[in-house]
């Protein structure tokens, strides 16, 4: 089969080309955390640079024990022997799909790689819609119907993938939704693959507001839930390529472990040893890293909230993001307007127009498992924090990151683009007071 470049990576390359051409860009397409490496992690990686042996296929004992402790602190007791580390969560997911076999049920919308990897291992993904505000978890009743129908057609469906919190919507499914999903998975004997890589990036609650909680399927169906996580989002270490799986302490988990280690031994042998040493420290969650993550999720929440407001003012409908650095605006209310002004009929038409005419990189719903007719798009806000380490540190430290000139300029540009998109005429954004030296968060 022909495999194209992942849409998230492709839009990043398209924006880089726009920059080389001198075009002013709005980088809202690539889901990178957009923050600097904490000095403690730099030091740990440097200290481990003499580790050059392959090491155990499952990962070092120190890393697996640290990851087990991470889950234990979240109410999920974990046997380190049932933790497997790999060079990023992507290859771990691929190996898991390969080992489980059969077809996999996947939320629509969902992260682009789930369906792509499913096809790569020879599956036909079963796409199941999510409910508004419950992103990442297929609607349980629809899941039951879809899997039952597929099996009646002679297909084998063995697993369902959920994402908590969600990419692309930035929402967090409720405990009731997750519990119901687990009941259906148990009734249909499905393995649940729970991607929880954004778990630590739930936005802080507004004063007087109710905090958002992440409920893992492992709370309700511990015997059949595999959890995936890593450090690419909470600590912005995407380029370090390290991920971990938590397997259930059950017949399912022990069976999967043997097969996964066999696959890993033939593909990557073992994760990079220096990175494992640094990751083992990170998963112990020392105070300085917890503080760094707290500042990160605060920044993500503030900027994602401001971008959401810009889309709402423009007439899009948006479920308020509760975690990570994504939102999923829908321009269905402006369909007739967009058709009359620009001849837009599909989501790819709309996002193509935004890229070509305005240098704004976003991804259409069609890339996330929805139909081309949907005028929804995935917007990633984390590359608005600055194009240098100095600016990114300033964004993390600022009491009001929206007052920083480079973030403010991006937000003003977004308002201009959306106004011109929906009116056909450019309206200058009123000048805002110049920002003074940013205050820092104490």
C-alpha cells in the first residue's frame, strides 16, 4: 500500500516552506508541545551519555519501576514487569495493533496515526463517532452497534482505541462515558488501548470552577486496558522518542507482553539508553518537573482559551478545550457564507484556502476520520509561544502570556484572518497597549 506523510508533519513542512518564501504564517497545525527542555532533563541526559549497551528489550529496570510509580500515584497499581518501554508511543502503538490482530474500533475524530497504523498492519479500522464534548471515546452505544455489524459481516474486531484527554478536540470524556465504554468493551471482549499521553496537561480550573478529571478505562476494566504514555507532551520531549505501555495484570496482559517483546526485539532492540536514564528520573516526578508541568498546562489553557474565543467571535462553534493545546472549531454555521465568498464546499477546501491565502496551517476533519464535507478543523496552539527558547521561557513565566508581543501578534493576526475569511474584506485589529516587561508567575 502507498503510505503518505502524516498530515500533522506535512502541514509543518508546508508552513516551513511558506516561511522560506517570506510569507507571514500562523502555525496552528503541528501538535508539538512548543516548550523548552527543563535544565534538569538536560543534565540527566548528559549524565547518561556513557550508557551505550543495548539493555533489556522491555526497557531498563529503573525506567519500568519509575513508570510503575507514576501510575501508582494515579490510583493504578502497576507491576514493573508489565511495563514496556519503546522509542516513542507511535512504535509501541503499532506493535500493539500488530500483536492484537484483527480490526480495531477508532473514534471519529481521532489522532491521525491510529487509523493509518491500523491500515499499515492490514486492518480495516471501524470508525465510530464521538459525542460533543466527549472527544477521544467512541459513543458506547454506537461502538456496540458498529462492532456487532462488522462481526456479522465476517470481520474480526479485537480492540478499541480511546484518547484521554483527546487530540484533536482538547476535551476530556466524562467518567460516565468511560465507564459505559468499558461495559461495552467487556461485553464484546475488546482490548481497550487507552492513549493517555496528555493526562498531565489538564487545564487548571477557573476560580470557583470545577476541576476536570481524567478517568482511565483501567479504573473500570482493569483486566483489558492497555495504557500508553510518554514524555513528548507534558515535558515537550518529542524529539527524544521515549514512550511506555502499562499492560493489565491479567491473561490478556501477560499474553500481549510476550508478543510485544518479540516484535520489539526485531524492530528496535531496546530504547536509547541515555534517554531511558533521563526518562526514569522524569517518571519519579521530582518537584521541579511537577512545577514545570504546572506552568505548562496553565500556559496551554490560557492560550487555547484565547484562540477558542477568536473562533467563537468569528461564528464557529467550539467545545471548550479542557486539556492539552488543541481545539476543534466547526464552521458549519458559516457554510453558505464560505461557499458564496470563496467557493468552499469541503473541509479540505477551507483549510487549503487558509493555508494558501493566509499562511494559516490547520488540519481538516477529514484527516481525523470524519467526512470531507465537515467544516471542522484541528487547531494546535502550542507553537504560538515563541520561536526561540528565550521567548518560550518567557511565556512559561509570564503572569499574562497573552500580553507578550509575539503571542499577541499571533492572536491579532488570527482575528484578521478569520474576519477576512468571513467578510471578504480585511479589517485592521485595533491597536492594543504595548506590553511592559512581563511579570512572572511566583
